[in-house]
C-alpha cells in the first residue's frame, strides 16, 4: 500500500505510529486513551450536569412563569445567586436527586442491537465501548450484521431487540411493503448526510450524469435513502433509473470489491466505503449527498411497537443512551477520538485514517484534491416527520406504494418525534420546534403538506 492521506496533517503521509512511539503498533494505546478521554467528557459528569441544570431551569420557570419576568430576575441577581436563594426555601438538591433516578425498573436488561458496519451507525456503536448503555443499567450486545435484509429478518423474528435501520425500512415494514407487516418505530435519526456517489477511476472523464446511460450502480437496499437519492439525481439529469441504468442491491462491505472487479460502475453508498474506494485507489468521490439535500436523513435507530409496549422503561433507557451518544458525536472536537473508538475489528474494521477522513470532513477525493467539508457527516437525532413524508413520496413516485397514501398518519405513527423531544428535554438538550419543516432537494422545495402534488410534478416517475 502506498502512502495515504492523513486528514490531520496534509503535509506528510501518515505512518502508523501510536503513542508508545513504535511504528506498526496496533494503536491499542491510542484507542484506550480515546475511550478514556471521551468517557471523561461525557457520561457521569455531563449526564448529571444535564439533569441538574434541567431541574434548576424547571424550578425557575415554575416560580417565574412569565419569560420577561424570569429573564429580568436572572439578569438582576445572576444564576448562582438565584439558585442559592431558591435553595434556601426549596429542596433543590432532593429534587435533583429524584431526577437522577430514571424512573421505573427496567423490564429487560440484556439486549441485542443489530448494526451494519458503517459510519452512519456511529452513535449506536460508540455507545457500547464508551459505556453509555451500561450507565443506563443495560447490558447491550451490539451485533455486526452482514446486510439490511438480515437486519429486517432478525427484527421480524425478534432476534434483535432494537437495531440500526435505514430510515425508509421501518416505514416499509410497517406498511407491509417488501415484508410481512409489523409496526416498527424510529426513535432517532442516527445520521444526516454522510453518503456519496462513488465512481470507478476509469470514469473520471464522465462527471456528467447524462453520460451514465448503461451504467450499473449499487445501493445498499431497495428501501434506502441511497436508492431514492440516486433515482432522484439521475432523473433530474433526464435518465430513467429503471430503464437507462441498472440499480442493484449490494451490502455496503462488498461495494468496494464489486467496484474493483468491474461488476459495477459506481454506487451511492454509505461511508466509510466511499472513502475506502479512494484509499484503495479504485474509485473517486463524484459528489457528497449533502450537495443534493443538505441535512438529509440516512440511518435511524428503532425497534418494534411491540417492544416499546412491553418494555417502556427499557426503551426509555435506550433512548437516553443513544441521544447522549448523538450529542457527543455532533461535536467536531470529538470526531478524531470517535474514529479511534469505532474503527477496530469489532465495529467498523476499517483503517482509522479512512474513518477519520469521513468524520472530520477533511479528505482526499480520489481526483488529486483534498477537501474540507466539516458537514460531510452529522448526527442530528431529530426524526422530523416531514422526512418520513418525503421518503413516502419517493416510494409512491417509483411505484413501491400504490394508491392513496395517508402521509401524516404513517409518518406520525412511525417517526416518534414527540418521544424524541421528550427525552431530549430530559437530557437538557436543545429541543427544536415543529414537526414538518420544509426541505430543499436539488433546488426544489418540498412542502410535506403537498406531497401528492410533489410526486406528480416530476416528469420521470412510476406512480
């Protein structure tokens, strides 16, 4: 293997040297240090602080329900003085201790959570080595799984308690499309952005999608944002995705090998496999999917309605663990350390430099350039219901759904936005307003209140 790009030092090739000073070391020292650092930044201190601050804010709000009065009071005396005065007449400490008690007993402690080894699953994965699950009283086994069809089957067979989903999967399963109909729920979005269109190096002169007629592309699953975004992109270029190109399902870990073998011309796939194609010098990054829709959802964390009904306290504990991980993953300062934590064989089984390039957004593009795109991947957990409506609109556009679709009813049943906001509030995380924000996809606004009109507005469609 030739020297490869180090995202943290573009002026020199990276040598695999860990803190012990020895080249070729397995970097176990660095990985352990990364875990310790991230744990120190979060868990006990941060979670306790979140809860304590939430209780304090709730007390002040209860005493001064009018925003203007509350703000004047706090400005006049300062927060520490205000809380000291309130504590002299109210048992603030006891109330904070009560809040630290997470509520009812866990119905089930030993859990299996499936995941595909891609960076989209970063919060769900990092919650394991960093102890986020165990801090909630859960004994979680995160199970690396070969492909999305297997994820679906293991959820339907109740072999997994919860899982890493592609965002469209719970919608499709809940509607009985492509599988038996079993109600599923999305607790959080695992990642936004974080995908790319990668082409074989032999196609460097074919950057215009109008030139792709006859190309063979891979996507990770039929019910995936990858499939819907690829279809959208080529259709905007005037190609019919069902007639002018071939789209086949390939599990993410097999995408680079298929590209190398010439079985496919490219793929719209998850990372780190876009960056891995560059690392292996077999592909280049044509574009990041954030260029199509900045902030688009990709993967999700979810489970079945039955699991939630039978294990409400366990589900709440899972929710808290994954939300806490997502909050940490969103901070740029943590990305290099997270790359160390999730790169080993038990998780992504990828070179650390490949994962770091994805998470930091400083990467080689395979075309001789080095790019800096901090928003390449994000981990905003909010399961906006308008995201679900857009997914449903594309399922209808391409004929996966026939007839009328009750967009809002399905979106609100599957995407648990109210629950997400409740748990975010309990962790003193910023809670967004609304449920159905509009989005812009390739310059075209999507209004979730006019989903059918949106579907009909496209020249190329099946539905």
